[in-house]
């Protein structure tokens, strides 16, 4: 079970960094430019990614009770420029983040 949580944490962390990397690309960017930007973004943020993943794994919170994880993700996303809402649908740990305005926007 812990291995599954660790893999999920890494996937969430990488998806967050990739969202941030792709957000800075112009719409007409080629696939190769997008790949290059994604790899550079992951490399540039490797330490922060590891810390985020390790922190979420360390918390080891039960489902629907991820209060420390939600707080950390909210703070991380807000520092990256996302608008973050929590407590949606009556779930205090639910998190919705959006970056950008107009089209496209990135939601996480």
C-alpha cells in the first residue's frame, strides 16, 4: 500500500511540474519544443519535486483526511501562481487549482 501511495505522490508531483512547464509555452509550440520544455522544467524543479513527494508520503494520511497534504499542495500551487479553492462539495480536503485566464487555462 505504501508503494502505491508513493507512486501516486510522484505522479501528482510530476503532473504539477509539467503543468507549470507547459503553461509557459506558446500555443503554436512544436511537440519537440514541448518535450524539451517539460524535461527542462522537471530537471529545474527536481529538488522541489523530491521534497514535495517525500512530504506527501511522510504524511501518510488516510483517504478523505489528507489535511496536511492538502495544505502543502495548496501552498505549493499558490506560490506557482495558481488560484486555489479548497473544501469543495462539502469535502474539506478537496482541492481545485486553476492557472491562467482566457483560453486555455490549466486546472489541477
